[in-house]
């Protein structure tokens, strides 16, 4: 491989891992995992709340409503991680699952946070 001097100057970057920035006034965003991070702060808050509620639901006795909610939470987390946002259909299904499992969700601190995050995204 030719050096910068042999090519007449310049820089060559063969490969990069992790976060980096070159030049002035750059912003670097680094995140773990796969997919696209949620760029919208409301979507990022929903993702945080969904993960918290999934953790709290692990100790709840399972019934059809909590099973459906667990499924919707997992699907919501995947959608946000893959695309950066939960779409309107996903939010509607999550909202319905929250309502159906309302008695259990009301007992969990993160349940209210998910409900508030969904309401903020769908407008009420």
C-alpha cells in the first residue's frame, strides 16, 4: 500500500470501529446494538419506558392480557430499534394492550410511563 507521501499527500482510513469525528463542529452519536437509534426524543422516551415495563412484567403472573402486552412491548422495542420509531399502527396496538392489561399495568411504576409516552406520540 502506498503511503500518503507516495500518493502526493492526503489521508487514508482503512477501517473504523466505534465513534469518531473528523474536522470542526462535528457531532458523534454512538449506540450499542443493531438497528437505528430513536432520533426523536419522544420515541427514545417510549423505548426507555417499554424496556422498563418489560422488566417489571417479568415478575407478574401471566394471564392472556399480560401475555399480549408482553408481545406488544417486545414488538415495539424491536420496531424502534430497527427503524428509529414506532409507527401509528404499533402505537395503537400498544395502547390497546395497555388498556386490556390495565389492572396489572396500574400497579407497575413503568406502566404509567409507557402510557404517557404513547399518549404524547399519538396526541392524547
